[in-house]
């Protein structure tokens, strides 16, 4: 196993297992790849234009039903961009869905699906970097992009971190 592959396995395992063990994810081994967590409202929408089609619906408890993220309307093939700087810790299939997960530091991890990745685990991305494109498969209607965000292992409403989308403004007439 190469050093890069081993690092990817270790970082992915620390991000996925840390919430179950009640500890924060381990920092990447190289100091130059560590990225501080972004401030609330500083994240960008991963697709443009941004149209919220299904909101976050928090579950009553960890194993209860709910919608642990938001769905954003888009079209298959549309480019997907990193919502904030971080390191890709997973890019592949989970069961039958293509997923990308990014560790943003300080226990903040975003996941998006369905997405055909143009990045791989271990890649460091800037906010707005293209990371893939929307695929037609997924848990929602074709063209919907699901964005979930965990903070210290707990799902949070992504709208709390995303910048407000542009809104139509009606101007007075006459």
C-alpha cells in the first residue's frame, strides 16, 4: 500500500469512526493540509443557481427518521463545487449512490450525493473548486443534489452555514 493510500484510509477512518467514539476527527498528518473550519454564513452553495427543494428535517433522536441535510434543485451533469475549503476524505459509492465527503476541520464534514467525482480522497480543495457533477441517480428526483453537514458527528442544518442565495427584489414603479 502506498503512503498516499494509507493516509487516505487513516483519515477516512478517523472521520467516519470518531463520531461513534465521541471524539473529534484526527487532523491530517501533514500540517500543510490542515484547514480551519469555516464561519457560519461563509459557505457557498455547491450548485448554481441554488434552489432549495427539500429542507433539513432533524430526527427526534439519532436513529429516528428525518432528512439529515437539504436537497438542492439542479440538473444531471451540472457542475458541483466545494461549499468550503477542506480535504476530500471519501469519493466513491455508498451502497448504490456516488458520494463525496469533505473534512473542513474542527469536526465539520460535508457530504454530497449523487455526484460523479473529479477529485479523490486526499485531495485538498478550496471553496468553490469544482469537485464533480450531479448524476441522475440518488435518493431524490433526478438532478437533485443532497448536501449533509455533520459537526462533531451530529447532523446540522446546512442553511446555518450557507450564504443566503440571491433573492429577487421588486422595485417600486411609477
